[in-house]
């Protein structure tokens, strides 16, 4: 029963956002809230796409570029680092791992001011690289992949690869990376969702000339003297669709990856 209640509380805001995207602005003030879709979805979407010279579409494209590049980079570098920390022996391995874990304890907000000063020095303000480069790798990704690699990759698998004459890179690419696919799918999903929903840093370093999807929603909501909730919910619903698609795609990868093992008998 508790799980059912938690599910309803979690899903209702999403369903309500899609319902409000199909209604006019007055429906946002109704008590109790409407539970059936209306007939204004096409009009609301049209107004969102036309608002502020098409800022929402620009935000969608920019967010897809930013979230896609960061997700690929985080999964790639974190899987390599996780493999190295889990199965390779080198001096300072424990100390470096502790340092990476320590970086996870520092709130992102503390780095905004120095990071912004760096972006000014590099002349990267109002550019996509300002929201891409600082997040190409993160401590959580390395920690997650390292913890998964410890149990998912056997020492015998590594030794078998070396006996066959594989280099460390070939072992990683042909043996380790396929075995890490379930964890990589989870990390990719979490990273894409985090970057797609990121607001604070793009709000600081970008302008309406180069918006992300979350920044474009904020600009649309503040474009009038009174908030047009129909447009806000319509833009929010459109912004959630890519996340739902990514979730379905990565969900299939997670399930298929769990069914496979790195060592087959």
C-alpha cells in the first residue's frame, strides 16, 4: 500500500503537467484540479514553438547536444577509470580513489564563482563548451563503475586476455566494457537526466542567445506580465518527452545487460 501511495504521489505531477498542457490558462486555477485532458494542446504547443523567436526549439537542440556529449564522455572515462581502480595495480591507487570520493562531498554550488571566473578568462561565456567541458567526468561515475567492476569482472577474465596477447586497451574495449554495460546504462541514464534538467549553471553562464531547454522554459514563463501556465506546462511536457524516450531505451539496455555475464560457461 505504501508503494502504491508513493507511486501515485510521484506520477501525479507528471500526469497533471501533461493534462494542463492540453488545457487553457484558466484550468490552472481550478480547485480541484482537472483530471481529464482538454482540446488546446495543439494551440499551446504552437504558441510555445513560436515564443521568443523559437527559443524553445533552440533550447531543445542545445540541451540534446550538451547532455549527449556529457553522457558519452562520463560513461567512457568513468568506465576506464573504474576498470583501472578495480583491476589494475599502480602506486597511489587508494589515495587517488579517496580523493575522487572526497570531491563528491563538495556541493556544486561552491564551485560556481571560481568556475565562472575561469569561463570569463577563457572567453567561454554564452557558449556551449562552458556547460559541457566542466562536466565531462565526475567522481560519482568513477566510483559507481569501480564498485561494479570489482564484482562484475573476474581476475581470471583479465588474465585470459593477457594470455591471448591483448593489450590493456584491448582488454578494456573487448572484455571489460561489455561486462560493464548494465552499470554504464544506469550511469548514462542518470547523467543524461541530470544534465537535461540542469538549470543553475546554464542560468549563470548562458544568455537567451544560447539557451538550454530549462533556461528557455524560464524565459517563456517570464515573457509576459502574468504567467501563462498553459504555455509553461506545454513546454514542460515537451521537455519531458526526450527523458521518457531515453529512459525506455536505457531501460532495455539495463535489462538485457543484467541477463548477460562477462564469463560464459
